[in-house]
C-alpha cells in the first residue's frame, strides 16, 4: 500500500510540474500574446431609456438606433457588444433605480442614457462617483458634462443649438419682438428657456411676455391668449414634443401665424404627427437632417426603415452614433476595462460618424456642427 501511495504521489507531483511548465510557456511567449490581441473584445453596456409613458417615442427611437448599431458592430467582428436595456419611464427616481441595478453588475463597462436631462442629473453623479463612464445621447441641458470626469454626451447642447436657430430665424424674418413659453417643471425645458432668454437679450430683442406650463397640460388657452394680444414677430418655445405639438396646434386655431423657434424637445416626427399642418413654421437646430442626400444618411434611412418600418429621427441617429463612438473607444482601449475605456473615450477626436465629424472637448462635451431645419408641408426641410 505504501508503494502504491508513493507511486501515486510521484505521479501527482510530476503532473503538477508539467502543468506549471505548460502554464508558464502559454503566458510568456510571443505567440500567446498575439493570440490574446487577436481575440474579439467583448463588452456589456447598460442602457437607461424612456420606453413607457408620454415621451416613449424618444426612448423607442434611441433603443432602435442602438440596436441597429449593435447588430452592425457585432457583425463587423472587431468587438462584440451586449446591451442591457432598462426602462426609466421618464422618471428620475426610476432612472436612478435602473442605474443602480446596472452599476451593481461588475461586468457593466459603461452606461448610455438616461433620455431626459432631468433623469440624467439624478443618475450621472452616482455613475461618476463609482468611476463608471456614462454618456447622454439626448441630454442637451446646460451643466451635463460638468457633473464629473466620467460624464459625456454626444447630443448638441441647447446653448449651441438654440442661438443658431434664433439667428437664422431673425435673419429671415427681421423679428424684433418675441413672446416666450416654456415648461417650468423639467430640466431640459427650463434650460432651453434660459438659453432663449439670454440669447434674446443679447440680440436686443424685446421680450413681450413669458408664459409657463407643466408636463401633461392640455389646455394652453390662457397662455396663448396673452401671447396673441402682444402681437409678437416670433414665439420662442421650450417644450417636449407632446406639449409643444399641442401648443402649436392650439396657437394656429387661435389665429397665431408667426413662426415658432423650438428647443431640442421639438426634434421628433411626433411633432408633425400630433400637430399636423399646425407644425408648419417650426424652426429648430439639430445635428441631424434626415432628408440629406449624403450617402451615409440615405443608407442609414434605408437600414432603419427596413428594420423598424419607419424613418429615423434625430434621437435614433444620435444613439446610433453613440454606440459607434463607444465601440471605437473600446477598440482603442484594447480590453473591457472601465478605466482604460474611460481614458480612450475622453480622447475621441475627429470621429467620422453618421452626424458628421465629432470630438469631445476637455470636459466631455460635443464639438461638431449644427444644422437648422424647419417644418414645411408636413416634413422637416433644410432652413434657407
């Protein structure tokens, strides 16, 4: 029995030595390193999107844009991306709960979303505190990138978009007097109003009246009557598409015919669907012009429509670009490491995306050109 035990012990030690030798060879030689480098990099990204509730069209477009990009990126084969999508229902508390669920998973490399700036201000500080990169694809309020080092966005901020739209509108109309209306219970619409007011004052425009409303409001008769009685040349409106479309519809029915200049919340086909002909005359700035004859825009429209049965909007296009920006950073990081990914993303410069040439500035904000569009004959066209 002792002989057998000794033989067994000798055999075990021999096998251990052989395994150790093999292990040392596989981690140390050049062939092994090349094999690791050539392996596909896989990463899991969390997504927080507004999928149920009054503004679900925003979240639907965003997730569809992300999924289309995901299928293309994974098919390309350089990296493999998994998306874990959580619904925020447009509520800051639910968005925060969704983010905590995603961040508790150590395999979550980074987060995309939430959709609304109000939600984003609730979620981003915690992501930054945990050292998890987060990027907004539709968050345009002031102060977003300033939240922290790990906070980015690829959405054109209101502070850049609104003044551009106002300048173009005033060049054409010669407007000197404006009325303003905005939602005072949402970060995005409040931020849009602040930018509109500041720009109007800087341009020497006379502000005749400032009217407010709340989310879900359906009757704007009192506000619009005051606006009509001041006889403005332009109406500056900061609203999400639900309320914005209804405001324009009721304004036209009251005989208000002057153009509206809107904030980012108006950049949705839902405005036309809800307001119909009343949407004509809306002027907005956007990085996305879906009627462009650029090859990449035409191809994206065709792919999106084939996948989802409808044309994409700005929110779909920005989300599509966002995932490609993440994929590019992941490739440059070389592995799914949170800190390496964050560093690579921050270095994004001159990325040629669907929306054009894109870079992050030193605080993680957008550097790119904006376009001005208007609604005419029931569709968005380039403003001239």
